[in-house]
């Protein structure tokens, strides 16, 4: 029985325990916003300590958390040092968008049905708290590494850009791995991803009684001009194609609109929030400047309308670093053996925390437990779910890959 078979056998023998661990993680809500996520970190630390893993807790100062738009953040780090060699860090995030409507299962129940576990963060990405933890446990139980180090990093602000999670820890030199793997899906290893610019546009008009509309300036009409101009940009974006396989073209989405006072009042203010996905080839500064110009031009076409534009988030694209080759090779080799099919290296239209590592020269990839597509996972939708066999197999792939990487 070789090391790989023994790792697989250990994971199979402890899989019920792994699923129970994931259920407990799902059952503590981490809706972001509002982002009161320290209670989940405390519960996770308790569970990890029950496995004999020492946990370092890094509570971010309240002022920095509030400045990021969140309520509480405690980052968790488990360091396992075996000897001289490379440090491989495994990072998953626990924060999630609120459940929303339409669920047929409890959003925080962790219910299991037909081989799937249901709940917010079951697929993105509390599942990989479980994947990475049990891969580490299998590695230590079976391979008993004598070289290198493995670190588990669990953070809680990916939805808000990672600035008080990985970015904060990197800036303070609390973490400085040689290689890293971030939470992802099982059927491809991701080496590049889109960037994301999020903006808040406040359109100002002049409030007035609906019986005398000419005495006011309708901010909603001004916002409509801006919306039409933004959506026209989407048509132009389709003509710009990325050379990265798995990534298509830039696109823009308006996800939130708020405004008005009452039905019988001409709205004096309307706020829209937009999300602009940037392909790796784009320059974020140019993208932002262009959007400012499009918005200002549209607003200026209606007398009495003015706009305020605020950046909410700027997440750079992830570009592959040459040093990620050992990660890609190990995951592809073991992914093919465990899943029985080739695991392609691709780009993804999502954005993640991995860009923060690549920006400081740390090679990384995205791989973990999940289906072939975001759509299948129901991430950010009702009835998010994970196939438990994908969880089992991805854990084996990570454990085997760690065994290779630590050599």
C-alpha cells in the first residue's frame, strides 16, 4: 500500500467526521454584510483545537474593521512545521453573502440529502475549511512529513476584498509562504482570474411635490440616463476578448438601486452600486477613469443633475506566476488519478483573495471542493449545495499534493 493509497484510506475512514465538521461550520452564520464574523472564528478555533491543532488568532482592530465596512474580524492561522523546506499555505474564507429568498432547506442547517450537503457556504468556501483541515490531518497521520511546513489560513473578508484578511496579514509579515492554494472547485485548477471594480454612484436632483414636478429635478430620470450609458458599455465589452482560457470578456452589472422618499415625491437622490469585472489584460486605472467619464457625460446631459462617485472595491486580476508550476503539476496529476479525468488549468471570471498573494510574488492556484461551475453550486443563490463525493475526492487530491510538495 503506497503513501497515496494510505492517505486515501485515512480520508475515507474519517469522512463522516469531516462532514460533521463542515456541518458545524455551516451552522454558525457569517452573513457579510453585516460581517460580524469573529463568533465563527472562535467556533472554528474550538473545533480545530479538538483535533490537536494549535490555532493563532489575529483579531483586527475595530477601527480598521469598521473602515472596511465590517463589524468584527478574527483571522485564524494554524502553522505546522516539519523541517527545512518550503511553506505551503492553504487559504479559505468563511464570509458569505446573506442567504436571500427561495430556500427549500435551512440556509444554516447543513442538511444532507441525496449525497449533497446544503447551506450557505457549503460550496464557497467553508467546505474548504474542511478540505484543507482533513488533508492536513491525513498528511500528518500517514506521510509524517520531515521537511517543509503547512499553514492553514481561515479569513473572513473575501466578499469585501480581503483587505483585513490576507492583505492585513501579509502587510504585517504574519504570513509569508512560498506557495499557496486557495479555496476553489474540484474539476479545474485556476491559475488566473478577473479583477473587480465596484463603485457607488449617487445621483443628486431636487426633491419636489409630485403635483408640481417642474419645481424639482428628478434624480431617478438622471440615474436612468446613467444606467442606459452603463449598459451600452456592456455591448462594447463583448468585443474585447481575453487570451486566458476560461475568461471571456469584461462585463458590468448594476446590483443595487436605492432612492426616493415616497410615491408622491419627485426623488431628489438615487444611489446605484455597480460591479465591473476586468479581464487580466485590462488596466484598472484606465477602466475606472473611463467609467467616471461615461457617468459624468450621461449626468451632464440633464440640467440640474449632479453625481458623486465613490470606489467601494478595487481587486486586481490574478496573473499566473511562473513559480506555480509545482502546484499545478501536483493537482493535475492527482486530480486525474482521483477523479478519473483530466483537470485543466484555466482562468475564471470570479475574483479572489489569491491576487493579494500574487501581487507580492507568492505563486498560488485555486483548487478545492466543488462542482464544475458556480451555477451548479448555487453559490450566492438559494439552496447552495456541495456533492459530498467532490469533498471526499478533493481532500484526497490536496493531501496527495501536499505529500509531493513537501517531498
